[in-house]
C-alpha cells in the first residue's frame, strides 16, 4: 500500500498521513525514504482505533491497547 492509497483510505491529507507515519501512529516500516505499509496491519489498526477515528481524534502511538503500569 502506498502513502497516497493510505491517505485516500483514511480520508486524510498526505501531509497528515506522513506525520502519523513518522510519529509511529500508523503501523509501518521505513527503509531509507520508502514507507512499507501492510494493508492487513492498517486494517487491524483502524479496527482497534475505530472509536477515536470516528470521533475525529488522532490516535496515540501504539493504539488503544498500549500497555501501561496503571492498574485497571
């Protein structure tokens, strides 16, 4: 999946998509200047963050299921 395809799928600008990639918000890998984006990993990420995305919030790096040291 390309950055253009990802930005279209997320209905975001390419600039926002690059910011999210560089911040580690969207799961992807960078080799030199090329981003490797797995369609399956992005689909899982969208599913995990569907409530945040629907509300118009920027998800945090690591998604909603990030481990913390706080008790439940």
